[in-house]
C-alpha cells in the first residue's frame, strides 16, 4: 500500500522494530522493577495550569479556555483543582 509514493508498510515495519528495541532496552535496565505512579499524578500542578492561574482575572475564563484548547467547563474544573491544591 502506498500513499503519495510512500510505502506505508515500511513505516509499520519501522514502528515494529522501534517498539521491540524500546521494549528490549527497558527490559534490560528495568527488569524486575516496579514503577508506581500516584493515583493523583494526572492532577499534579503543571506549568501550564499555573500559567493559566496567573492569567485569570475572573472574567476571562472562556478566553483562557479557547487559548489552551479546553472547554469552559473543563477550565472551571482545572481552576477549582488548582485553587484546592494551592490552599493546602
């Protein structure tokens, strides 16, 4: 199969080789180890979240949501989560 003269099969083959190489490297260096992520790791404060928090003035929530590619509701939840983390 080819898309504009590029053989798609070769990309699939390269992806397979890269994936196997990465898995081999990880199993060599990390074999037997357990990597644990905290349950709330996805909710940790990020630089983007802190930047948004610095720019909020109470009236520009929708504008910041559009700027960051979020919905207005998602922006509200993010701001609420940030303020809860900052308080504690």
